[in-house]
């Protein structure tokens, strides 16, 4: 891989965007599994499925991409664990559905593990030398929680706080412990575009007046701002009419502002969108170089506000975004596009994203 072709000039006024090859070549799609996604933190819903000791929740980390089978367990001492869901004997998948158990037992040959992943027993292994060893335990997977929300990484380049800490701090005034997951308002969208194209579109408000007429009526485009952090950034939406805004307490850096939306993006593929009614978590899941699944997970705090302001009509906004990024994918596939330039005023988030991709690939 020619790493230098992905270098992004830190001076946005002189920089060129990522080359089209990043979105069209299968090699870079495959490389991003280990160099980008396995080294960053992924949001894995919440800990509601493992509230009590003995509960086990199996899940797949980025299914059909990283495709890593994992389990979340709560042991008898009420401690949470994230573990490999693969038996250390012959590789069988251990747990296939939510359950409550005293231990983990492989149904292939009977190997047993404690809920903290430690090996317990194995039939017919009396003559095996130097057994068991640490390799016979289930692998511990790095994870972290923020209230009920769970984050997992296979090989983190930095602590979760470096990715999410600025968000945790900025919205600390919100009662996230009272946010309730609403399955009826949550759904998946299939988008015929590279995962990074979807993220790029999210990372700039530049397109709002041109693509989202209804959203543009709610937001004050002149007051739309982007703040950059190490592995994340924040776009702040100011209400045009001053209604349906956050009640921000005195002492907070945003006190006195008519903020109707906090749009947090965390590298490489996660968005936390806070509205006065609650939270919409968007996860962009790569499937192919030109196909992504975008999961919208909805957490409601104040249902009376859910159809108003910048946080209303999210399905319409999503379909508008889908249409534009799918068009961009067609343009990039044409062979007529090589690299572009950035708006210094409006595309700092996209420039930041491209620089992170460049750093991770190198």
C-alpha cells in the first residue's frame, strides 16, 4: 500500500481530500478493518440485557465486517465482563441467545468457563500435559461504560475517554440515566455508498441549505459551528426560532444559547445526536466498499418534544442524506473524480476526519 497517497495537508486551505481510490479499491476497504475499526471504540447498545448476576448477552461486533462474536456477562460478584464467544478448545460459538446461567458451557465437547471467562473444567483431558493454561481462558475484550451505554474495542489505540470524553463532559447536564430505548422508533437503513462517504456528509453543515429544506427552516445556518477534538468533533445547531431548545444551566459553556441539537461524531463511524427530546445514536456499519448499513437507535427522554425542532422528521432527513451520498458514490465510481478541496469555513469536520483516516492507515 502506498501510504503517502493518503496524506492530508494539516493546512485546510492548502489540503486536498482523500483520493477516489480510497472508496473504490477493495484493498483499502479490507485494510480499514484492522487499521481503523479494530483500533477504535464501537458503541454496543446498552447494558440493559445484563442487569443481574448470571445474565449473558451475545452480540457480534460489526456483523459482516469485523464479524467478531462476543458476549457480555455479569458474574456472581456483580461485575461486568466482555469476553470472546469462541470456545478455546475447537472454536465453537458458545452462547447463541440471551440467557441466565451459573457458568458458560460449550455444547460441542462440554468445556466450561466461569462468567468472568476463566476456564473451569474439560471432560476427557486428564492426560493432557501443561493443561490448563491462560490460553484456555476466554479472551478479555477491552470495554467501557458510560451510564447504561457500552463501548468495546478489539485493540484500542487510546482509552475510550480520548474518543468520547469531550462528549461526556459537554452534555453532563442531561439526565442520560433517564433516557429509555424505543425500539419502535429505531431502524436500519441500507445505503449504497462507502461508509466514509456517509460520515463525510454528516460532518459538515455545508449541505444543509441545499439538501435539507425542512431542517434549514429550523436551524440558524449562520450560527452553525464545528468544534474539533482528538478523535471526535461536535457540530452545534442553533434554533432559528428560539423554540424547542435545551435548558442549559448556568456555568455551562453553552448557557444562554438557543441550542436545539448537539451533533457529536466519534471516529470512525458513530454519531450521538442529542435533542431536547432525547438521543438518536447512528452507527455506520460497513458491508461492502459501496454498501453500508446505518442503524438509528432512539432513546427518548421527553416524548412531548419528539416531533418538533431539529430533532423532528429524522427519517426524512435520513432519506435525503441517503440520496445525496449514493449520488456521490456514483460520481466517484465514474473515474472522473480524483481529489477535491475543502471549504475552510464549512468543512473543517471532513478535513479532520480525513486526517484521522490518514493517520490510522499509516
